[in-house]
């Protein structure tokens, strides 16, 4: 073989390798957004990726998320047309790049987002800073398939391109969207326990925050924030009702039990007795009033049951390792006057089986006392006790966190202890939420699903 022929053969081999590599890349890219739940609006519309995609290494995890819980009342016609929506969210772990998920699940027409941004909230060290102000050097314009504009069809969601931005752990992040046209019902999460903001016009990249004159306690459109992190190797998802949603906890203080659990995981020593504590982020998928078995009203259902939203709110989160389930109280309080406890535990076992099918470990909570609450009866208390007996016996979950024992009054176990009670005899005070997080054995979050429960 001559040297010229050898070069020609080598060039041909390289060309074949390039073609095969390109085919593999395109095949992998076509799977993005193929998880269950609302379809990704970009899934069937391949476009160039964002040039700001991360070059650094790390693990993609969810650092914040919330469950779309329904359509916001009063937005049926115009949605948020002509207004900038600045969602303020508190992240679990930090990272070097970020991406978001926007949902139009409860919309009845396409949602046209023409501008979106992400930034770290200002530290408010300057008197001119407000909670809606951004650290100027962190402001980033977001793109979707390489474009700044995205149309999200009704019932679907979209994931942004990754953008390089330093997100500090345990910080507030601002995610802002602008839609110029009426879009109908707004997909939202009502009990945010966090103040977010609205401004007239497109103020998406306004770092001062002065235009954001209207405050809101809702999160709108935004359902997830992922980061490329070297601090975390996976995500813990907490699936629950108002007790997980943090109802009655102090606004803007991050006193939900999930926030405090996140703090414990982040600050656990890296050596000694806690050396085996996993480095996980924690995200909150609580919906006030949520039940294991029964949906709310509407189509799609407002407040879908734990069974119906499990794929969307748990399995679709990024790099999930562990699920913590705290559901069942509303099945007792809002269901028939005497529900069969086996119906509840069978529903919980189905959630566990679906988690195990994905290799996920499941930690489950006992049901907390509600004595003194307006829905409390002797019959309902008997159901709670029966469900807890099954849970404590190890017949439902891989591991158990005993919220009931942690917060109950030792002199009247049917009630929450007075200093842990918010006053409604159902939801904890800030001190009660802290107690719930403190009783977690962090090592229970280690490992994967057992071969057989």
C-alpha cells in the first residue's frame, strides 16, 4: 500500500467514526425530556443547545422544586400577560451551572415566554437592595433550545438550557419570566411560604428590584431548579401534604422540616460517626390537603393524589436517590367518617413498589396526632393508630421516621405537644417542624432499594 493510499484509508476511517459518534449523540439527545408527567415542549423540536452549556464537572441534582397544584383563580383570561413574574426560591445545595423547569400543566392555551432569567438574590447589605434585587454579576438570560423565546403548549412543561452561574448553597435565587400575551389559567403553587414579586412590563433582567412593587405568596410557572453540583451526589424527594408543604411555618424563614433536614445533611461532619451520611440535596413536593388515594377536582385534577402524581413529582426529579413519604392524614380527616386503614397502607405500599422499581430507597413517616382538630373523632384516631402500627412494624417502608412519637404530647398522645403545635392542633409550629427534622436518622437515607421488602 502506498503512503497516499494509507492516508486515504485513515481519512475514511475517521469519517466513519465521526458519523457514528454523531448518530449516537443525536439518539441520546432525542431522549431528553422523555420522562413521565407533562411532556417537554422541546422534546420533538430539536434545536442547537445553549452556547452557555456547562464545561465544568459535577453531578446534576435538583436543588429546589415544587409541585404544580392547580390553576390560579382569577387568571382564567389574561394569565400574567404584560407582567414580569419574579419567583424567589431557596436552594438546598449549590452548583456551577443551573437549569429550570417551567410548567403550563393547568393552562388551557399556549404560554408564550419571551424572556426568562436567573440570578442569585442580593444579600441586602446595601440599603437600596430589596428581596427582589439580584447580585448583578450573577444575572443570566435563559434560553430554551438555544432561543430566548419558548412557547409551552397547554398541559406541558419545558426545561431550559443549562447556563453557567455560581449558585451558593443555602441561598435565595430569583427566577423571572415575562409573557406579553394572555395565556389563560396560571399553573401555580399556592402555599409557597416565600415572598415572590410582580412587575409591570418586561423587567426580567432588572437587577435593582425597584420595579417589583407587588408581593405574592405564590410560585407561578416555575416547578424545578437543577444545579450541576460538586456538593451533592443525589436528590432526596419529600412527598407529602401540608405538613411537608410547611403550612403555618414562618414566611421567608425556611423553617419547613425539609429545609432543616437539608441543613443537617449539608453540615454533617465529613468524618467520624457521620462519615457515612450521604451528601444529598432535599426538595419539597408537598401539596396542602394532599391524599394518598383521592384527587381534587378539575381536569387535570387540582391537588392530584400521591398515587397519581408520583411519577411527575418524584420519579421525574433529577438524580433521585431517596423518597421520604409523609401522607395519609388527609385520607383520614377528609375521607369517609370511617375509612379502612388497609386502604391507606395498601396505597402507601404501591408508592413504595413504584419507587423500588426505579431502585429508590423509601423512608416513611408515621402519621402525626390531630386530637383537638375540628375533624378529629375517636373513629379517625383509631384509623391513625392502625396505620401507624403497620408502619412501625416495618410492613410498609424501608425505614421509618417516627414523626408521631417526636411531636406528640406524652400526657395526651392523641394531641401534638403544646410547644410543637401551631395552634390548630394539626400543623406544627416552627419548633415542631424543627423537631420533625431532628429525629431523622441520616444514615437511613443511605443505600438503594432492598432486593425484597
